[in-house]
C-alpha cells in the first residue's frame, strides 16, 4: 500500500536542503479579509523502485517502529495561531437568526440531512444584502470551527437555489468559500468549484480569483497561481491591489529575476495602483531567494519616502534577506535599528537571526541568541528549534542536533514536518538509511504528509550517494503522490544526477525545467554549473554563465567557484589563472569561498606557486582557512615532499585548535611514503587507529606502496593481510601496487599470481594491471615474453576482450619501437 495517498503541504515549510529556515515564509501577505478595496488606494496596509525505495514507500498495514518523536497528532494547520484568532461571528455582523443557525450547525448533535430546513428561514431576510451577509458570516464561522465540509454544503445550498443565484455574481460569498477551502488545504476542490461556477455562468470577480491565487501560493503551487492570474486578465477581470501583492508574493517564492518583479510593479502602477506597505514588505521578501540585500535596502529606504513607516514585518523581512545573504552583522544592525524605532524583537526576529548566524557556521553565536531570546521572555518555537537542529546537521554535529531535539521535546514543543525533514537529512547524509526510513514512517504516525521539502531532501540524499535509480524512483513516487515539480525540485534533480555522474540526465532535467516554463534562478544556474564543473565542461559552463547574465541573474561566489572547478578539471590553466586575476584584483569580489576554491583547485592540479599565492591572499585578508583549505595545503606540500612546509601547516592547525582529519593523515602518509622515512607511514596508520579513526582504502594503499617502493615485500604483505573486515577490502590499486613491484623486480610469475588472486577475490584487473607487466617486459628487452603474455592473456583472464588484447600488442610494438630508436 502506498504511504502517501494524498499530500498536504505544510504552511511555512523550510528549505531544509540549504539547512536554514526562510523566515520570509512566515511573512506572507494577509489573506482576503471581509473588506476589499478594488480601487487604487495609497493608504497603508499591514501584512499579517528499488528494494530501498520499496521499504520506504510501500509498507504493510502495520504500525511502523516509532522513534518516540511524538505520539500526539499535530495541531491543525492555521494560517494564524489560534491564540490570535477570533470567531468571525464575533466581528462579522450576523443577525440574531444567523447566529442561532451557526450555533445549531456546530453543535455535535447536528444532523446534516436537516441543513436545508435549518437554512430556509434565512430566505425571509428583508434584503439581498442582509441574506448575503448572513450566509457569508455562517460560512466563515464554520471555517473557523474547521467544519469545512459543512461550509461547502452551505454554499452548495445557495448555489442550488434559483432564487439565490444572484447572490453569487461578483459577491464576496464565492471568494469566502474559496478562501476557506484554501486554508483547509483543499485547493483542488476550490479550483474545481470555481471552474464549475464559471461554466454555470456565475460572474467571478477579482476577489475570488485573488483568493484562489493566494490558496495556490500557500500550497506552493506557484505556476498554477500565475496561470490563474493570466487567465484572470484574459477574462477581462481587472486585478486589484491585493491581487498584485499576492502575485508579487508568488514571484518572490519562485525566485523570479528582479527585472520581472520590477516589471510587475510598473504594470501595477500603470493601472493606477499605488504600492502600499504590504507591497513594499513583499518586495523586500522577494529579494531573499537571490540574496539581493542591496536591492532590499533600497526598497526599505523607499518606504519612508512613500509616506509609510516600516513595521515589524518590514524589519523582519529585511533582516531575513541579510541572513540569507550570509551577512549576519548587517542582520544584527537591523535588530538594533528596529529596537531604536520602538519595535521589540519577536520570535520571528530571533529565529531569523539565529538562522543568519547558523547559515555561516557561527553556531555558538546562534545558541547565544537563543539564550538571549529566552531571557527576554520569548519562548522558542518549533521553527527556532528546527533552525538550530538543521544547523547542527549541516555542521555534522549529530549529538548536538539530537540535544536540541531532546530540549525541544522537553519544552513540550511538538515537531512539525520541517523537523522531520531535518532528521531525514541528518540520517540520510550519514548513510543511515534504516533510521531515515523510521523517520519517514513516523511522519504518517504523527498525522503529517511528506511535503515538497521531504521529497527534495530524499532526492538530494540518494543523489549524493550516487544512487541514480533511487533518485528516479523517488521522483516517480513524488509525482504519484500528487506533487507537481517546482523549481526547487528541478534544482535538486540536477544536483542529484550530476553527483551520480549522470551529466546527460542532469542537463536533460535543466532542459525540462525550461520547457516547463520554470524560470531558472541563482540556485538553478549554480546547480547546472556544478554539474558541468564535475565533467570539466568549461565551454558549456561559460555559455550558462552568459545565459545567466542575460537573464538578469547576478552570479555569486558559488557561480564563479564552479567555473574555477570546471577549468581545473579540464586542465584549462590559463583560463583559471585569468579568472583568478579578476578575483585578486577585485573585479570579482574576492569572497572567502573563491579564495578557498583557488587554493583547492590549484592544489588539485599540482600548481605549487599558484596554491601558495591563493593561501597567502586568504591569510592577508584575515580569512581563517577551513579544514578543506588546510588539507589542500598539506596535500600539495606532501606530494612535493616539502616536509618543513608541512610542519608549518600542522603547527598552525595545532595552535588554532584544529583536529586532523583522515584525509590529512593520508596526505602525511603519502609524503613519507615517497621519502627516506617511509616507515613513518605505518606509524601514522597506527596513530590514527589508536585515536579511534577508521583508516580507509587510501590509508592502507599508501603504506603498502611505501613498503613495495622500497622492496620491503614482507611488510607490504603484512599490511595487506590486515585488510579485512572491518578494514577496507583491497581494490585494484592495492593489487596493482604488488603487480608493478614484482614486475619491476623481474618476478613475473609472482606478478601473474597476484592477478589470479585478484580475480579470485572478485576484483577486476584494469588496464594498469596488464600495462605494468608488459611495460617491464619491454624495459628488460623481453619482447617475445611480452607478446606471448598479451596473446595468451585469455588463459589468465577469460573476460579479457580481443580489443584489450590488441591494445596491449599495440602498446608493446610502440614501446619496442621507442627502444629501437
């Protein structure tokens, strides 16, 4: 049976793949209220499968194992917290009769078959306006009490009566029921109802269309929202200011290019609508996806010039843009300014600040902010806790992440779908698929449904583990659950397939993104560039960069970092150096990410002088090198046998409190394996084992090489015998080291015996295996033996192809020809 029969999106879902909470999600524009203004108005308004997949998606009809996350159903999803909501009947002017009818309808003993009889007295109202007002009030009241089906039944009753049809034309009644269905997550039902009404000849007005646009947006069905906006204009229905604010909100969530956002604002002004405070607040939020903090500040400054005063939503939106832009200092400046302007920070402010610091890895500062908010009497909510949890997951500090989770439970704060998504990411990133599956099942137990972030997280996890069949399976299951892929899904798929090495599929997904009418954003372009970089496809990378600039999408440090990787992987050193000069000169902002990338790519292709220059630039700008940067320095110094320089890096690490990683130890082992002190390689191997670090295949292969290189075959074999569970299984590199060593010492029988052992253990010989043997035959002037070995290789390796045999014979002839010369 399918786990997900229908999917309901969680309001305010976070982008867990980026491990931070977009607080702008909590700054949505207000839903349609009981009073509209369809005419221009300058007055301010305030914003309120594989086996693994089979286990994950197809489960028996039994209760899944619990993680003891929570065993209580989650609270209903309300746009506004219940504590801040009032029964509409208390504010909507219901007549005494309508009030009594509402009380009857919400009574537990009410029999729905009596609905027409209960509602009939309303028809005795003195005027049509009074009747419409009472029916709207009853529908709103039923919506408040979550009686959505009954609210729809009341509307159907009105729709079914010929003497009430006139109430539906251009009235708030249709907008009201659409709004209520949208809040209930029944957006498809609302759309179907609207379509039916139009087919029945009911005149639909801007308020109703806007209600459905907002409902689509709240359910993250952004393309459908925009399609409805286009249809609205095609039908000759004039949008109102709320419509434009709603569509601007959709543009922001979709990460539309800034030029398109401004074009929409200009179109709005051309129709005589003056932006209100909600418009400005929404525009600031629109800056978040593209990290457009400069544009956001311009909008903020424009607010006062337009005669408005920034409110809490304004400050929180600006602060959130700075947080997304990785500028926590500026975000803190916004906090100080809002306090000086008389706006004390609230839960949204602090959670957004915590996210800003967590995003750049300043976790201690993030925790300190949580302490501050508690001291000010602001109680952390599920968003606050999940922001911290996600930050620790991203930093691979799982114990601290679980401490946050336990604190959250102890505080009585129930996890939401975003919390589950963060836990799925944590277990998935660590390859703990069994635990990940338990969390996925727990979602159902807690009466949630996977949301779009859940699916995107699964796509990313399987992609980074190179499980392309699982990626395809999750995508199919996601669509089967009723989700329409949006840009974030396409971005995730591009990254997932590129990590699997499926560059053609990654580019095919990019093409599908464009064909689906989805406008690429910064994340899309960066995902495509990262895919191209892995394949060293620098020419295509440059074309994508040009497309990006033509589309008015501003490249960032991640963009140029991918371009550097593309050049490095293609060994396009001149182009890489030219781009580096632009960074050093400031033509491209010398962001820490770019300087660290320059260290990495130059080290990777063994350019010592360029690597040292990049490292010097990093230090001269007071940018602290991270583990990856330091490892790159250790690696190149190790390969160059520069022991003094290596010690300098090690001393810096010890003084700075860094702990050596396995890859760093491997770099040290590599350096010593090529030196006279080759035995130190094994000493380092023993040291890391004593420290509880599990050596990998590179560790063992490096030590084996050290001994083989120096003719110490007894020690090499001893290390080889250690390679058993739980140690890594010998691979082709391991066996090839022995083969090459024996062949170099004219011990061809022993080399061939290693090949037999290699195949017996299920390790397939490769070109290097046989090249080592024939090359040493040639070097020792044993041409006949070399030819005989190649011609009779089928006796040793039944799987060898005729093509490979011919290749070896050609290699022998070429080498012999060089010897003859």
